[in-house]
């Protein structure tokens, strides 16, 4: 029985009415929503088109090779680079110590001085029985 009593009490309450302008505000909000729904697909298409145009503009152009007028300049630069590399190799070879055929003998250290004997600076003694010897 408590449910019946609750139903009667609720029905006896005054019904609230909508505030002034409620219907107009709701219809205006629906109209804005409809405009947005019609506008969103067009904005998406425009955005995709813009992104596509940017990608095409920024994508590097694929050409099979340099332009014919640049090919001669490129070959000239390559020849010059090879010549400079050869000249640099020659200069580096000058800086390297010459390889001597005579060995160097390390004699030791004495009073803070290292003693080295360069056999390339020694004069060869004449062989016995050879020129320059007298009996």
C-alpha cells in the first residue's frame, strides 16, 4: 500500500513548467548542431586536401640525374678533386721519413743522452785485395 500512497502524493504535487525561452533555446541549439554536422565533412575534405598539397610540395622531385648543363660542372669538380687528392698524397709522402736501407743500432744511454749508431753514415772500409789497399 505504500506504493499507492507514494503515487498519489507524487500526482498531487504541482508540475513544474519550462522556463521562458526554453523551447527557442533548444531549437537554436539543435540548428547549430545540424550546421556543424553538415560542415564537419567539408572541413575534413579541405584538411585532407591541404595535407596532400603540402606533401606534394615538400616531397623531393625524383629526377633520373643531374641536368645536362650541370653534368659538365660535376665532372670538372670530380677531376679537380682527384687531382687534389693525388697532390695531397704526394705532400704526405714528403712528410714521412725516408726509409733507409742501412739499419740503426741503439747503443744505450749515457749521462741522459741516447747513443745511436746509424750504419748508413759509416764509410765502408776497402776489402782486402781490393782497390786502395797496399801490401
